[in-house]
C-alpha cells in the first residue's frame, strides 16, 4: 500500500475538559478544591500526554505530509484511501475512530502506560519512528479486527468496534421481542449487550464477572470471548425480568454470520441502540422497528507491535 498522508488522531485530556467547562485553571482548581479534589493530578497527566504527542509528532517522517484531527472532529473528517492513521490516547479512542475508516491501518499509541491499560493502544511513543518507517515500507504485520453492524428494517445502520447496547434512553425497562439461533421470546430487561471480540475485555467482562460470581458451581455460563478477528459476536441480556408476558430463557449466546440477532422494539418511545457507548452513535428504536445485528463486512486494521 502506498501512503500519501499520515493522520495523527488525538483526544482532549481530562484537564482540557476541565478548562473547557470552567474557563480557567484557577476557576477549575477552586471548584475542585471545594469538592475535596486536587487539580494537580489532572495537570500532570495532561503534561505527560502533551509530551507524548510531541514525541510522536517528532517521529513522523518529513517526506510524507501529515495532519492532525481531534477526536471530537472525527465524524466530520474526510479520511483518504492512502492515509496511515496514528492514534494516541486511551483504548476507547480506537473504538471512536475505527468505524469511520475504510481499511486504513492504525498505529495505536499508548501515551500513559502507567494509567492506560493499553489493550488496544500497544505502541509506545519512543519506539514510533521505527514503527512508522517499517509501516511505510510495508514491513509490518497487520491485524484484522471484526466489527459489528446493526441495521433497521427502515434502512439505517451503524457500526460498533466494541459493543452495542439495545435499550432505552432512561432507566425504565426496555421491552422487545428477541430472536436468534437459540430461540425467541418477548423480554423486559435493562438492555441487551452485544460484544465483539475487541469489546469482550470491557463491558462484557464486567457482566461475566457478576454472572460467574452469582453461579455457585463456578460454571462459566456465557460463551467464551471471541478473538479480535473472529466472525462471532456474543450477546447478553441484562437483568431479564420474568413475568406472564416476558421470558428469561434466551438471555445469552453467540451471534454467527448465518445466525444474526433480531430485536423488534415494543417501546412506544425512548428505545435506542448505542454504539460503543457514544450517544451520538445511536439509532432510535420506536415500537415496531426491527433491528438486525451481525458481523460487519468492514474490518478495522491494526499495526501489530
């Protein structure tokens, strides 16, 4: 692949979010102090992040054009086929970014190894010059990442890198008819979580911990996590409620290429499907809308360390 541009993707730090909310460092510090908190830790991490970004910028070759885009502007940014993407930030930044790409590889950089787990962001700023050089020379291994896709019967669709949550905008129980390879039933719950292999280390992990803790025999009930490149999703119904009208039999399982998950909304208002926990990446699900969730044709591409 011939690369014609490097796109550096960054994210505002919590310190910058504080300044955006309260206007000045002094005002933010005063309000945090009044709440028993200290702004210094926010400032230290901000300075460390800025230093990491400077290191990454210094690692970019001068003979390839490059540009910078901040996470908030990703939906409005026009990515090109010849772009090499360098993302620097928390693991969630890759999820925010990947669904807007079309096969461009991503070098995912962890700027704060002592703070960020780095499940996805596995490169370090100080090693980036060599990584970029080898990537431009097509001398790296690329990992495919399977994505999930949700489609309505009205033609709308969205992608998810980590997970979907089908539920409501408020805390009222979601009502719907669920159908999959395991069966079908009307349900009332706090939502249906659908996870990719990449997302299995996040929200799905916490749900599995709760389920396994409640299971006295210690048997693992929820299917094993998919691998990042596996064309398999896992769904879990959160807090299903048994009643005369709703069941609790089909509450977890696999979603396979030939066995998608279908959900028909029974919510007059407030029904929604969220992608990767981002309110802007969502579709409304009023009563009667059918949502089909399966493996997306599009793949995300990560440069392996």
